[in-house]
């Protein structure tokens, strides 16, 4: 389950919201009157609907009637609803409203235990039989969920059930059982259709081993996998995982097969697969010379099901892929099979405040088990960092930071490399790709999955606070000469000045570097008016935020620090003071001059 959003509409409910957020590792979303929330919102209805659409669990400290009316237009697919709960502001009641079998009932029980109250769970199956027939536990998949409602209706009406197959969770329930029960609850891997008044549960006991040449067509591997499963006479819904050699962790064909059957792809090293040699039906010396193990498909399938498992379909071949199927005697936990392909999320958290952090970034951080970054940036994540393994780095040593993150991901972990602003603008994303491109990391690190998520950059935040100075062509220039020769920086400043770009200066000064900004100011004064607006923005989105607009001729280097972004307007940039006394800067695009605009005519 992703990080729950604890909604708090008024200040009186904030202590309870914070208590629940701490216990559930959630995030407090506060209304306009709530100070100290992790994320602030203005329109409650719009915000709640946005959370619901994104699939975020919602714990709302508000009246259930109001929440129902807000979400009523959104209700269409019961199977796609995230958990939605209401909690009384005084903590006296917990009511799961939606997504009862998608985590809401379990979440309600957890909250009720925290508050020492009884959860108001109304789901009929949960109350009567202590089990939700349409939401089997991990390790089982229901073949025919559309029939669950009618089967449950029969049981609630007094019918008995006949349980066929090994199902301790069903046997432990309060469902009435008899040898001649009209309802059948079956647990079977056999590929067959369900009968009337039967719920057919598939135990996750199968592992499909896949081998593939580098660059094998994904469609070929998928077709081979389907052929092998069809030959077995077993249901593909009983697949727990697709498994292969770790050298194939980045092979698209392997992941295409996993995606086809909606199961995870898991990987073993050659030594683990070689340990399966005594059980291989088709050991190969050629495969051993190429991979270090005598069989990839059979070895991975057998390693996946463990010592008590058996090979069901031995290796089958296509032009560039191999596949084999093995079965375990009991349902498998896919997360305990080998290891996953590591993922590296390179995320930009914006200026730091939760209200300027994208939902995608928050989701990636929530998925990651490890966080790597400068200590301040990790601190700015607030509740999102709770329960994660933190790997704090001092400012600087960027390459060491990126290498460490890649190495962690190479171990099969989900890692978030946390950057301020936008991860691709003067940040770590470029170094990730540079190290991989030049082959300067271990082979395993080159096989991790990489996803980059943007954030609000300093120049965007500064522009938004100041008005719209980036309304026309602009560029960014870093004045730091740590990585770029000063001669190159001078040339770029001159070119931008001559091109009349709005310029956002990053890293304008440091403790040892005080002359570069003064040089840039003097170059610009030779190309644009002395009264050109300059935005000085410091600590954007954080405590101590300061945004000022000064004239270029009055730009004083001593008023700028390392946490300031400097935005210098073009010859067209204008500044004015509103009726309320607030200064704004903007750069027109020329809309007023367009024919028929009715402006400026």
C-alpha cells in the first residue's frame, strides 16, 4: 500500500492527524486553516478527488456524509477503488467507506487498535465468516471474481460449502462446510473453467524459468512461455514468478514474459543455478561455457520452487529463447525467490516543501526501501523518509553518491537518489547516465532499471514567486567554475547577453568565489538597460524564504548567497508594484501586439 494521506480540515484535528501519520507512516494533508501539515491544499473536494484518482489511500478526519458526496461522482469500478476511511475528529469512530477488500478494512483495524475503539466494518463476509471470498490472501488468485457476489449470497442465505484442495485460510473461517454443500470453494492449478456456484482459487505454486539470447524478440519469448504453460495443463494464474539468470536482468524479453502474466521477474546468480545441476533434465556444456551454469530455464524454474519442488515441463526452445516450468507443493512468496531487478529512482523534490513535490516523486520515494542523498534533502522528505534506510552524504562527493546508489540498486533494491529542484538540472541524473555510458560502474549496476522524475527547479520557483519573468526565451548558466572552466562561463554569459535572453544564474557565489556574479552583471549592463529587473530568490519553499526584485545596476554581490538563484530580465522584462504594494516582474511574449487582440490598440 502506498503512503496514506491523512486529511485534516481544521486545526483541532491536527494532533490526531499527526498521531495517525506517525503510526501509519502517512502524510498529513492540511486545509487552509491548518498550520504545520506536510502538504497544504486549498480546495478540499478537488484535492480528495485527485488523491482518489491517483489510487492513494485516504484517511479523512471529517464527516462521512461530506466525503461520500465528494467521491460519489467518481465511483465506477469497485475493483479499482483505493482504501477510503473516515475517522471522527475526536477519534471515537473509524469507518472504512470504500476499498474494504483493497486494504481499507485492514487499515481500519490498525487505526482502531491505535485509538482503542472498535472499527465499524460492515462488509458482510468479513463480519459473518471472517473472510473476504473475493479477496484471497497472498499466494492465491481468484479465477472468477465476478461470481463471488452470488456465491456469498448463497452462503449468507444459509447454504453450505464444500472445500476442495488445500486452503487453510478457508478452513479456518466460519463458513459452514458439509460434504453435500451446494457451494464449492476449490483450490487448484488445473487449467479448467469454474462450475456453477464454484469459486476457483489458483495457488501461486508455479515458476516459469526463461532463458534468452541478448536482444531476443519479446514476442518470441512470450509465445514460447504461453506454449509451455499450455503444455503443462496448468493455469497461468498459478504463476508466482518468472525467473532467469541475473545476467539477463535487463533483457526486455524476460520482462515482457513477466508483464504478460502480471507476475514479478526474479533473478539468480550462476552459482545458485549451477546448484540445480542434479535436477536438470537437459544440462548443457555450451550454456555452461557462456553463462557459468548448465541450464538457465530449468535451473531458474527449479531454484524458484525450492528443494521440495519439481520440474513440470522441461526445457523447450524457440529460435532465441528457452523456457521450463516447475511447481512447488505450497504457494510461494515471490519476494523470497531470488532477487528482483534493482530500480534506481532519480527524483527531484523541488525546493523541499511537500506542496511543491510531484505525486510521481512521492510515489517513487514511497516505493524505495533505500534513500541516498545530501542530508538536508533527505530531511526535507519529512514523513516520506520514515522507515526507510537512509544513506546520508555531505554536500559534494557527487560521484561517490551516485556510485553508491547504483551499487545498492545492483543488489536488487529499490533506491531513490534524492535531489533538490529538478533531478536533471544541475543535479545527479546526468551523472548516473554518464557513469553508465562510459562503463565506469560494475556490470550489475549497468543492468538496473532507471527512472527519472522531474521536480520544480529553482528557476521555476523563483519565477512563480516573482511573477512571470520566464515568459519568453530564457537560459540558465551556472557561475561555478568547479566543473566548468571560467573561460567557458564568460563566453556563455556574453552570448546570452548578446542574445537578449532572460538568464537564470545558478551557483552565483560561494565562500571563496565572489567575483563571477559581479563580472556577469557588468557584461549584462553593456547590453541591457540599468533598470532591468533582477529577481533574487533565496530558500524558496522553505523557512526563511526571501524574494526581492532589484534593478540590474543595483545588484550587490554581498546580498547574494549560495542558496540564492538570480534571474536577470531581458530588455523586454518589466517590473511594477501592484495596488497592494507587491512587486512583480514579467517578460511579455508579444500577445498585446497580435492583430485583433484588442490590447494596446
